[in-house]
């Protein structure tokens, strides 16, 4: 294992320290609780947005903390859920009197721990907590760490759109309903060309031959649908989009946000090339692209590969997507 | 070779097509000349900024085209200089009557071709062209494709700072002098944990054992100073910073912009961890960090590794760094 790390057990805390040092004007990091906070939190009267999950998916979630997106992100160890205490501390710290929304990817540990934290925050401080669980991965029904579909790329788009709604001062019930609608309106699928190596494990999570890829890979290297012979980008894009389009709830003519995401080890050159394939397939299918996002935003350490997410959007969602955001990972309008 | 591509010969054009599709409001791409343009270029009365080089370093340079940064970027084939015709077309297209600055990384082909393009643009259209050649890599004196030092990370910082000066309406002589000062005020060094594979070559450019890294790697995989046994991030950061600090022209107390750059295949988690090491070394050395940048901005396809760039800055440069920028790769203030 060759990585830019010191002791594998210190990776998360050292990376969080670096994140805080790189963004001193916008973030503060509680290194004991391993929570990344928006520097001006709690924002009085604003719904607080808390997300989190295992580390190794950067910039998600710590890189999405800031104006117009998350108020706090709880960092677990690599590919391991944070614990309820972290989530409760974050929930209490960001509550500005308007309640808190938990944004949770559908993995058993995350769902269970966020649920416990919500109950504790209510019992302890009477904070009104609502929860949205993303589950957009069409690859598999149940998986290694999940009952039901896994939460992947839609989480990024949801944190942006719902973050803008909270920033605009919408009340908790409205923000939570929007979150549910966004979560239900997106579908994703990914593929891997290589495995990744969890620092404390020291060896690759799985092995792929030089001439095969894994279709439907999970963001922790969980098995996908099948291993297939390597193919040109054009065919790979079709294999990702066919099941996504088949399952996407979308009215005739309704536009989408199209998101081509890198898994961490794939260069931007290839992601733009994949996006070109995606635009051609969507064009043929008569699906207008309202907005797009291309880059490595929800990653799996150094895994090579990509995922494609489509989110069917309405005018409100597009307006919220365009609204100002100021985080390390996404920034515009400010 | 497993990559998200179709025919290796079509990679650059297909990726440029994807880049244009992803940023239709900000960029236009001439696919014949392989030049990425700011959509509203030429901007009348503004100095035009043209850069370019081999592809495979994305987001540099095409991802740095836009308000407050470049007016045009010429894309060569992967790791291959663009040709003078491309550069001349770009120079003529972005000239808004105030002259044009060429920003060139010090590689023999790029330098020669940009020089020829500058002469042609002057002869053909009487355009006043000035040139800055970046040469910040302290690793080696001469290299595979270079006489003198290679141009690397400082190029990114220079394009941002000088781009803001041009956007502010400063005249060509002033913009060119600033570019020279920035170029002379920065130093970089990089390391590789793995090679990368040029699509048309189909096999890794070089080989590294499982327990070694290459110190002083070039962004095309050119040999560095030496191959050494793998070491913790703390020691790697010291090995990068020691020669950078030793050579950095910097007044006592003068602050720097500190830039930790990923080579393409290294996850953000590790880059933030490296930045943490960099902050500690600079703190001990009494070097204040005025601003920072952490991410993969000048890459070598899917190479794993990183580089560190320090740029000694004055108040003017910091103000220009903070000025609005609106490009696919760097965006703030707008």
C-alpha cells in the first residue's frame, strides 16, 4: 500500500486538520467529535443541515459544509459510519431554533446511528429533527452494508438544492418535503475499473482483472451487478444509463441535472469524455439537460471509475441549484 | 490499459466536446483548432491571455478559461505540445485591441511553438504579444523535454493572479511584468507513487516498485531526482519542501500562497493530510500562509502523487488572487 499518509489510524483526524487549515475563513473543525462546521453556525432562524458518513468519499461531506449547503458534516473512520454522539453534538450545535434536517445515505450503520442521534437530540434538547435517506443507486436491491438501495450521487445534488432552500429561510417541514422529493427524483449507477485500499486494511478491497470492470459498484467497493469485459466509453455509458433511465420517474419533456462523478482515481479528461457520451445518449432519448456537474465529488478513495446520476428537476429545484454556494467542494455565486 | 475512452486517438476531441457541453454558458470550443475560448471573447480593451500545452493535465488549461483567468487555452494531444497554428488562431481570436499575453510552461516544444505563433500573429495582424515562461520546478535543471527548469504548479497560480490583473484592465506591459514577477517568485516540487498511461501508448510510462516513490517527478512522468523507499507523509512533505524553501526568493516575514496539488490519482483525503504536514513545516520555518489551494489542478492523467508549490506574494498579488474568477476549475466571487 502506497499512500500519502502517516499512521493509518490517524488519517481522518490529520485530513480534517488539513481541511480546517485550508479553509480557515469558512470552516471550523471539532477534532474531538470529528465534525466539520460552517464557521458561522448556528445560523439563527435557519434550518440546520447535518450530514455525514464514513470518510474516504471526499469532498463529500466535509467539503460541502458552508453557506448554501451543509451546516455540519460528521466524519466516520474510512468507510465506517460515524457514531450517534457525533451526530447529536452536530445537531445541537447547528440548531438555530428552526429545527434540523439529517441527510443520510442509505447504509445500515448510518441510518441506525442518525436515527438514534435524532431521538437523543429531541429527548435531550427538544430539537425538531427530520430525516431524509437517499437511496438512488439502481444497481442492486440489497447490498453488503444496505437493506434497500444504496445512497450515492443524488446525495451531492440534494445537499446543494436543499441547502439553498434552508439558506432562503424556508421552514423545516418545507425543507424536509423538498429533500424527500429530490431524493425520490434521482437515480444513479456506477462502475469501477480498479479497487481501492482502505488504509487500515492495507490491501485492495477486491481484485479486478486487467480486462474487466465491475458494473454497479458501490462506493465502498461493495459488489455490483456483474463483472464484464472492458468496453469503450460509449458502451460503458450506455450500460450505466439504460437502467438509470428505465427507473427514473420523469414526466415527458422534464429536464434533468446530469452528474458524471469520478470515483477518485479517474482523471477529469476521462470524466469529460464520459459526459460527452452521456449528452449524446440523453439527446437521443429526448431528455433535456437543464444543468450538469462533472468531477470527483463522491469518491471511493483512489478507485478508478465513475458513476452517472440523473435528477429529474422542476423550476424550483433549478433555481435552488443556481443559488449561491460557498463550500470547499462547490462554490459559485459568492 | 483500462480507461474511460473510445479510440485513443479521439480522446482529446471527445473530452473537449464534453467540456463544452458541461459549460455552455461560459465556454465555446473550436474543435477543429482544439482551442477552448471564453464565451465572450474577445473582450474589447482587455489584454487577452492565451495558454495551452499537452492534454492530460486537466483542469489545466481548458478548465481555467473564463472571467478573471484565461481567454483561450490550446489543447495538444496528450502530453504533446499544441502547434503554432492553434496558438496563432487563439491569439487572433482573443485580441481585444490591448495585446495578448502567452503563458507558457517551460517545455521545449511549447516554448518554440508559442514563440513562432507570437511572430506569426505580429506579422499577420500586428498583434502585440508578450510571453511569460514558467519554470518553477526545482527538482532538476534539465529534463526529458526541457532545457532549464520545468514549468509546473506556479502556472496555475499565475493564470489566476495575472488573469485578475488583465480583467481589471491593466495594460499589457504591466500585465506582462506582473507575470514575470509571479513566475520568478514561485517554486515547486512533486513526487509520484505510480506512473500513468498515455492512451495512445497503451502501457505505463515508467514502473515503480510497490515500496518506492519517485522524488521530483515531472508532470509527463519525466524522471525526477531519485527513487526512494516509501515513507510517511510527514517525511515526504519534508523532502518536497526542503528544496523548495531553500530556493524560494522570499523576504523575511513575506507570506506565501501554499498549493498542494494532486497528480490525478490521489484522493482529496490524502491531499488535505499532506496540506496539514505542509502547514506544520511552514509554521516551524516561520513562513506565513496568506492563501492556500488544495486539490488536483495540474495533473498527469491518473498518476498517484502530489506536488507542493509555494509562491511568495505581496499585497497586490493577494488582492488579485481574491478577485472574482469564473472558470470550470476555479470559481469564486461571482
